[in-house]
C-alpha cells in the first residue's frame, strides 16, 4: 500500500461539478492499493499517519501530529500510484490491486483512520474526481507499507 500525504491548509474533492468532501487544515491522503496488500497494510499506514508529526510547533519545527492541531483527513483512492512506466510511454498498472480487492482495503483504511478521533472524509472509490488543495509548506510525504 502506498500513500502520498500532503499537509494542506484546505482541500476538496468535486464529483460531477459538485463538492463531495472538503477539509480545512489537515492532510490530503492519496491511497494506492497493491495487489499483494492485506488488512495489515491498512492498519500499519493508518496508524502511522495518525502519529505522523509534520505540523509546526511554536518553534516552527515539525513536531505536532494531526490531533494536536485539530486537523482533518481527506482520503482519495489513487490506483495510479502503482503506475509502471519502465516499458514505454504508456504506464501499466499491473501491480495495482483489482477494483474489488482495492475497494475493500480502501474502506478498511478509512475505517481505521476514523478510530483515530479525527474527522475523516473521502472521495468515492473509482469515481472521476477533481481534487483541489492548498499545500501547506509545501509538505509532501510518501509512505509505503512494504
């Protein structure tokens, strides 16, 4: 499982020209599910994200987690995080989980994040979404469960 975490001042997802989900301060989390991922991968990364200290403290050092700043999470499925471009100019997605498996693990990931006592909203799995964000810092972290 692979995630791209962007610390944001605000972020939103539109579907069919309507705002589906939005947050103010927090993390935009793009989530890719690998074909060999299991529930353990979702638990590991969800817990890691909730403990990640990338908000500045009073001394401007990255020292505070999402709970400390009363932030929110916007989670968006992104199978393209497993794009392979080694064989040419058109990426393949052979390493990405099939939709049925990915959707179950995506939902398990969201459910685990919700146990962290922070507001969590999400896009719709498999939908065509337009994501808007104001990156804060900018701070972008890539994590993989492998």
